[in-house]
């Protein structure tokens, strides 16, 4: 693992709210706005932008999410352009801690924290193999 970053460094991910990201369940549409679960996926990606430059695939390294908090504060309707700004808080050992904010339509729509760990992919694959039933 390498770390070219300092606390306070930022990564930005910009996305448009699409129909598959709306707050909808099997029972139907709840609200025609960016769902918290879709936001969570996009936040994971925004924070992963740090990990992509820190992991060393040739050393069998990969990132795995271990924590995500979301304070969803304001709606973002279909078609909204959402900017997610991930800020590196710390790197402790192999743990990458980011805070983040999401903004759209002139409002902060959400904020929180996300943690990923950089691990050996082979060790994670072995763990999965041990807990997934073999057919």
C-alpha cells in the first residue's frame, strides 16, 4: 500500500440522478428523488477514488468498505446533478477514513463518513470461500 495523500486532500465525483436511483422498493415508488441507498453507492465510489491510488494490485491489494454513515438532509429530484466531495481524514495502518458531503441544486443534500480497508485480495477471497456454501 502506498499513500501519496495528506489529511484534507479531496476527491470529487459528479453524477446525475437517474430513474434507477430513485427511492423505490418492490411495493412501488416512495418518492421520485435520489434514494439514500443509491447515494450510499455513489459515496462509496467517491471515497474509493483515494483507495484506487493507494492500493497496489501487483501486491494483491484491494479495498473493502467497512463503514458508511449517511445523514440525508435534503431531496435531489430526478435529473439533479450531484457533487460528492470526499475529504481524506486519516490513514491509520491500512484503514482509509473519509468524510464527505453531497450537494445538488444549491443545497447540501447529505453528509457522513466512510471507511475502507486495504487488504490482501487473496485473504478476502479465502474468507469468502470459507463462508459461501460449495455446490
